[in-house]
C-alpha cells in the first residue's frame, strides 16, 4: 500500500509540475486570473477540481501477439481519443510496466461510477489484458486544457 501512495504521489507531482511549470511558461509570463476560463474548466476557488485517476495494471488475460492484439490496441487508442474529444479524458499515458503498472488515465467525471462506465468501454479492459484501479484525485483545473495544448505540440501528419 505504501508503494501505491508513493507512485500516486509521484504521478500527482509530475502532473502538477507539467501543468503549473511548463504550461504556465508557455502560455504567459505574468498569469492573470481569468474568471471565464476558470468557470469553463470547472475550477473552484483554489483553481482546482475533482478527477478520477485510473491506474491500468496487467490483467489476468494476456492477448497474444497477432491480429487480435493489434485490433485490441487500435481500439484502445481510438477509445482514448474518443474520451479526450468528449472532454472526459484529460490525461493518459503509459507506465514502464514495472510491477504490472501499465498506464494512467485522468478522467474529468462526476464520480467513480461514471469513470468505471467509460473505462469499461476500453478493449484492453474488456478483453482482460488490463484491469483498472480507481482513485479520487484533486488537482489543477488546468489539466482540462491539456488536450488542446497537446494538439499544439504534435506536428501535422502527412
């Protein structure tokens, strides 16, 4: 359990550093409070909001290499893109796989049940390749801007 707290604490620190450090420098040298922006991202009086943090871990059913696995991951990435476009998924990415830790989702949803419904649509979960662990997370509402900011960092594809 201590390892979980350490990993989640590290993830939260990285998220905070990315949001508050790099994004702040890229957006403005002298930040000014923007009430409309704060309202649009669901910020409270501290500029924070609630999320559900999802840790994806190795599941009981490894899908072997081949077309089925390729399709499963194609569906996984399509699901990530869909949820991001809907404004539900604000951050996602892989872990190093150590101790079965495979990936992370941060969902901007009302509650755990809604998070479970969204994660339950992902093929890596439905096929048992990964299992999801859910945690309440309270962090910067600036994470809501991450998807739009990220689009500025990806070069145009041919």
